[in-house]
């Protein structure tokens, strides 16, 4: 009973937003869809032609090839319509608005196990998932009076995905996320698993502070949410996905996601049940791989459900860096940060995270078997 209770508490803290988001995507109220369409039309009508998507002029700016750091690509400056555009758009993706982003460098791939191992070898860094849970910190994000679980449940671990044995109610994510002591980046499915054959897969079970520590060591930083969305578009005209608008049912050769009935039956039409080696699928127009799928990627911005509504002036929309405070109505006490791009678990029935505009969030101490990151660097 206590185990079940705690698991649910932990899941709520770590991943509560996923539940509501999934409901919206799978079967959102029709009023939301109408709102999305009206917002699209209004936004499009108010903006000059070149701001309706990545402007062709913007793509002409470039840097000398010698100045591009190894493993990175240059993302040109430009303005674009940021936010949801299809009837899958969640309310937190609205309203669409024109955003400007300065040029920057971005890692071509998600950070791999090989790269993260080099960081750990050089620094001795220990990830959040490798340390016991700090109850004093955790309880500040839970309803007052939540009882302290036994110490046996506060040992180091992370959340590991397990497929269910039948189709299930998608509102209860404790059915497929299992709290697993000993799971961390070196042991992705728990203590008995390792990285053999997976050094070129994206690192997972990475909390925000782990990603920030790596970025500092590498002389880089995490992308803003706006940079991430702009880069994922690859210079295309207002695409739904990094590859364009080819429907998800015909795109198993374009990204690593979930084909079949989530979280029960994975047809693996894309060849992978869990993570895939980075770069298995084609790059987008900027040369970036796996922007959609494989693993979710941390951004530096705090998450608010109403972030886009709060950006009301042109200044707000120039290189936006996110709000000063976080707010997720489903968990008002939890400070959350944005993650982007979806993972090998994404499916249209669930998160549709492979859409370029899709927003998701997690607390900074969250580590999952489907979350990693990539870095960016300012172009000076
Ligand atoms: Ca897959
Ligand atoms: Ca990704």
C-alpha cells in the first residue's frame, strides 16, 4: 500500500503534467481545437508575410565553416511563428506569436553515452539518479502533510518504462513508469542492465542539473525553448514535424517513436523499442538529427502553461528566455522546466511530442529512461 502510494506521489511529482497533456492530445475538448484554429488564423492575419515562417532571407546568414565547433551546426537567426498550429495543439502552445531568435550553434545530436562518460571520467560527476532522494527537498513540492515514505523507498533510482500486458487507461502513468532502485544513466533498465552496444545512444536518466553540469563542463549551455523550436523546423515553411508535414503514420523512417498501441504493443516499424543510436534517421534542414523522438531534451526555460500569453511585447518575443517563475496548474507547488521533442515512447494517442511545437515539463530533479539533452552555444 505504502509502496503504491509513494510511487504515485513520486510519479506525480516527476511526471504529473504528462497525464493532463496526454488527455488533451488524445481526446481534447473540441473547444480547444476551435481555439487553436482561430488563434492560427488571427496570428497569420496580423503578421507580415516573411514572419509567417522561417524567412528565406534569414537562412542566408551563415558563419565561416572553420568557426563551427566540432559536433555542432550553425542555426541562423530568423523570425517564425512559434506555437501549435494543428488541431493537436495543447492550450499551452497558444497563442501562436512571432518570435525572433539570434543565430547560435547547436549540437548535431543528443548527448550520447560516450560523450557523457567522458564528462564523468574527467570530473567524477555523480548524477541526481545516483544519489538517495532528498526528502526535505521533495516534500516542498508535495501537498502539506504528505507522509515521509520509509528510507527503503528513498534510495537512489529512477523511472524505467515497462510496456503493459494489455491496453490501459492512459491517465495512470504509474502503470508503465516503474520506480527502479539502481536505475541511472549507466544502468538504463536497472542494476542488471548496462551500456554495452549503446555508447552511441543518447544518455538517459538525466535530470536538469545533470544536463546543466555537462553543459558548463563542455563550455556550452542548454537551448531556450524558442531556440529549440526554431532549430527543429530546419528552415522549412511552418512545418508540423522536423521533416515537414508527412503524416506520422507514414514516418517510421523519419524518427524513433512508438508505432502501435501505447503503452502495450510496440510494432517497432522504426526498428527500435527503446533508444536508437543518434543519427539513425535523416537530419533536418539544418543537419540536426533526432530533434523529434528518441529522447526528450531539456531546455533552460522554466515552464508555465501560460508562457505564450505573457509575452505581449516585441521585446518579450526577441530571444525569449522563458518566464521568471514556473506554474503548472496540475501541480502548483512544483517548479518545472521545459522539455522538448518527444521520445521513443511518443504516439499520437499519447503525447505527440514529435511535433515541433509540443511542450512538456518536468521538475528539475526528474530523471526518466526517455529524457536526455543536447547543448547549444552562442555564436559571437
Ligand atoms: Ca521506436
Ligand atoms: Ca530528441
